[in-house]
C-alpha cells in the first residue's frame, strides 16, 4: 500500500485537535495518508499544495483546504507558511450523516471564504492566549464553524463509489488502530 492511516487524538481541553502545520518551515512533504476525521488547513501566510484523491489544490493566503474523512491526501510546502490545522472527529457530524452513515463536504466552495477563515483565526488566537475561560470562547467559534460546514459545504448527493471507498477505508482504519494498540 502506498499510503498510511493516521490516528487523530483531540487536544486535552477542546473536542478537536488544533495546531500549527508541521511543514511551517518549508521544504516539507507529507506523503499520502488518510484518517477518520475532517481536516481543515487554513493558510494565513505563504503557500501550500494539496493533493486530494489525486486532484491538485494550490492554496494562497486566505484559502483553506477541507479534507473529508477517508480521503487520501498529501501536502507539499516548498516555502515557509503559517497554517492552522483543525482535525475534527467524524462523530461530531453524526447528526448530519446521510442514511448510509456518511458525510461529505465540498472542496469547490472553499476559496476566499472569509467567514470560515475568520472563525479559525479567532479560534487559534484565543487558544494561544489562553485567558480565563478560553475553552468556552474557542468552542463558540468552533460551533459556528461546524454550522458553516454543514450549511454551506455539506453535499448530500454523492456517488455510490465514494461511499463504497469510504466504507472500505473505515474497515482498514479499524484494523490499523487495532494493530497499533496491540502490537
């Protein structure tokens, strides 16, 4: 297999994982992988290239990449960048699943979505300041972000092949997680 499974563990104080992209210094390649979470890369400075299911998505400041659960993706950062990454557990969206227990977000409307970018930037700034009650303020922006995702980006008409591939990677994810825990 030419790609790996990544297990996502939320931060201790918030119900998702938020961090600065590990390729911030440039000259970085993250090989193909997948995970059972929704991942958002919000590019604030610099440039990045993403590959999602073999499609190329170059990013400029003010743009973000939304990676669905079980999408094979990789990233390339030739130059320095400042990118905030959110990894949201898939079960956060279970209320919005289709009948096939599936959710998919569009990649096509992600360019220059100032409301999404503003929410992520606010979340990050509040999180790094860590003033009293920061977790609540971060989560208020987080819930606004979730609202934007399910109201603007959620796709309900997806093809059967995509659902089948997702189910296949879900099974493989369970096997991988078991192996990592027990071996």
